C-alpha cells in the first residue's frame, strides 16, 4: 500500500485493483458500493499520483 494514500476510499479502490487487476467505474461502483461521482474523483487523484493507469474504460495499477 503506497504511503501517500491517506483516504480510506482511495485505499479501498487501490486494494480492489490490486486484487482484481483491472476494473471499470461500473465494476468499482457495484463492488465497493460507492457513487460514480466519488469514484471519478478518487480515480483522477490516483491517476495524477501515478498509482493507476486508464486504458479505455479500464483502470489498472500502474506498472512499476
């Protein structure tokens, strides 16, 4: 778990992606019971931090 992750929701999204490999916003919404608007904000922050990458509509952890 990256130490720069402070938000419990961001940690949850990061852990989900680490366990499942890739996910769409819809899959994250259904699995984590979070609203899309919150997910988009979290995903954008994780992407800016270089922790995840987006390929089409799929999100995945950024390769080290």
